């Protein structure tokens, strides 16, 4: 059975007109002799509205009822899509999680799909039916409705592709694909034709908000080809796939930048075991996400400086936690707002020497000062003044020849 999973995001099903268009996309795949499984999100804005209602009832709204409430948005979208297909003469129906069933593990509001019962859906596909599955939801072992985290219908689609061994999972959304850098920041950004899971994970977690990062990780583990494309414009999108499928990869595939980061430096902390742990333990306890961490080599063997970055929103909380921390001593505590992390990402880096130098030189040529550096196998990140973000993006985009058509 040649199966394709099509996932439609909130904006793709945001109005009745758009839902009719989605029905057309679905039947085009069907005409190409695919068995089509559709996974839908809620109409845009609906989930937020439902969450607002729960807060109006209580700041401590029951988690299991929250799941029943917020998963209802998908029910509306699925019935409208199925209804539109029926109207056009196709065999289609909506499937809610308990009807499939889709089993989840974990806590309410944040469960994970671990099993999908295939029998009924396979039977329906064989009868020529088009199942329209409510994304974002499942049932737990107590037969209660669960949800799998905001943006979770991406993960629902990937899991269906996995369990049904689909040829491909297509994520239909409101952008044309994944770009070399944020097109809102840089007009010259180009759509990437093909990208590895690993690169995409770096791009996604760094702010290229096209797909939910955990669902990319799920796709990677199950080796599922994912295409991200627009539901409004008929153009090929971006294929996310395994490294071995990518020939002639560029050294750098994409550049990401963050906004609203802050830098924290502790000057003159003791250079002895346990100090870093003493600093970071209370931060992690308070759910403060620490990103880049750099510790200087201590010149005198006694003292060192430690720098890390956090989200600007966490700055006041972080300051308080450090100042009240009795377990650490330092000479000076410095904070800097308005910094931005620029990262170049590419699997080609592994085999190409000199990438770091090219990045630093390109920034130096524009007189952009680098404050912090961190690297991984396929990524180099630098922290710079936020006001230089666009300048840096332009310089690096040019240096690594990303504005050429790929
Ligand atoms: N409707 C859900 C949300 O808004 C799930 C999704 O969009 O993927 O988070
Ligand atoms: Mg969404």
C-alpha cells in the first residue's frame, strides 16, 4: 500500500475557503494513487481561545479537563475537512483519538504517542476511504483524552507516518518551506530544497519555527522523509531527510539568529570542583534555560570567570537566584541585555576545514565583535550585539554563498 500522510496546520484550515482548498489538495494526492491519511490541527486561533476560557474558570484548571477542552478544536477542523470531501463525492470521515485509538503515555497536557492501532484505519483505506485524523490528541491507559503539547499535531502526523510505514509525510503550512535564514530578517534568504534531520533540528531549536522540534527528532529516529510546503502556493517545499540522501551538500545550509538573549558573567569565581554545579543547579531547579556556557582558563589556578546566556525574560529571576546563592563566591556579577546568538549550521562542516576562520573573518570585516563562541559538530555559534544581527546575517549569508539558487 502506497501511503502518504498529509498534515494541515492551523492557518491552512483557518477559514472555510481554506478548508475547501485543503480538500482539493487531498484529492490530488488520492488521484495519484496514494492511500491518503490526513492529520489536522485546529483552525488557527481556536486552541488559544479554548485555553483562555479555561483560565477564566480557574488559574489551576483541571489538567485532564484541559485536554478534553483544547483537543476539541481539532474535532471541528476534521469534521469540516471530511464534510468537504464528502460533499465532493469522496468517501471520507473524521477520526478522534479514541476511535482509532491513538495511545499515549505521560502526563496530561504533555503526553507522547507510543502506539497507534492500525486495524480500523487500514480497513477503511482499503475501502477507498480518506481518514481525517484529529492531531494533537490521544487516549491514556485510563481511556481519558490526552494532548501532546502545543504544536503537537506535527508529532501526530509523524507518528502516523511511522506506524503506517508511509512513503512520506507532508507538512502543509503557511510558509513555502525552510529558509537559509529568516526571510523576515533577510530578503535574500532562499528556500532550502533538502536538509538533514540533524541540521533541521539545529535550525528548529534555534528559532526557525517551521516544525515542532520533538517531531523532527521522531522523524529522524524513524527515518521518515518529511516535506514542508505551503498549502496556498503550488511549489515544492523543503525535504527533510537522512544525510546520506543529500548529495553535494553545501558547507553551511542555514543561519539562525536569536532575539532577546542576555549574557551573565561571574568574574572571579573559585576554580575548584563543584563551583559550576553550584551555580547552575538552582537555575535548572527554577526552569531557567541556560544556553551558551563558557569558562575561561584560570590564569593563576585559583580564580576563573564564567559566562553564560539566558533568555532576557529570565534575567531578573537569574540575578536574584545568583545573589541569594550562599554556595558561591565571586568578585563581580555582570549582566548584558541586547545580545543575539548567530549560528551557522551545516553537515558539510564536518569534512571542511577553515569554516570557523571564515565565519570570524567575515564578522571581523564588518567590525562585529564576538563576545562568546560555542561549537558543535555541525554548528558554530557566536554571541554578538543585537544591533548587529542583520549585518551579521548579511555578511555570513554572503560568505557561505547562500543566496545562490540551490
Ligand atoms: N492545535 C494545537 C495547538 O495550537 C496543536 C497544533 O497546532 O499542532 O497547539
Ligand atoms: Mg500549529
